[in-house]
C-alpha cells in the first residue's frame, strides 16, 4: 500500500486528529521500528508542540506510552485502534481504486471519509470492495460506465 507523506486534512475535532496520529504512529513503527515526534510532526504537517500535546492526551487515554529515547510506543489498546483505523483506510482505498479514481484524489477523499463513516456503512463498503475484487465482469462494466458516462 502506498502512503503519502503529508496529510492534507486539517482536523479541527480532536478525536479526528487523534485518529490521524494513531494512524501515523502505527505507520512509522511499521516502517522504521519506532515513531519519533519529529517524524510525526513532519508527516502530519503540525508543530512539535502539537505533537507533544497530543501524545500527552493519547497517553492519558492509555493508547500510547512515551519513552524519552525510544519515542512513542502503542499500547495493545492503541495498536488495536490503529489497526482498525488503517484497515478502514485500506477498504475505502481498495473500493475507490476499482473505479479508476486517481491515487491523490483517493488519498484525500479517504482521509476525509474515514473519520465519518459508521461501522454499518463500512461493512457495506467492505462487502462491495470484496465483491469487486473477485468479480471481474462487474468491475469492467462499472469502469466502462464511469469512464464513458451515459446521458
Ligand atoms: Zn487514513
């Protein structure tokens, strides 16, 4: 899966922001083995002071543990939540790719949608994405319709 370096969203709601942080921390750990606040700040396009404040918050919620020299570590609870967030991102991305949407648009849209989708709707999209993975004729027929819209 391809990840873009910068988040284009400017979250105002803190729970949305905390999801972006967890997603980012999980990715950094998967990629590098550790998550430093300087990398989190760079990837999310926020200040290091914002990162410190959010890490305190996530720590208080029992989602991360901050170690001065190792950086940020996800607790089991934090890791479960991060994996759920990433899986949700992955399903929405996979679904939109079937319709030939370009990667940058997909990323931008998914970053917006993922925070607002209910688990019920996510289940529906997951079924659709899985169906499209397996059903080539459906995929081709939808793609034809989207590239040559019928009037
Ligand atoms: Zn995301």
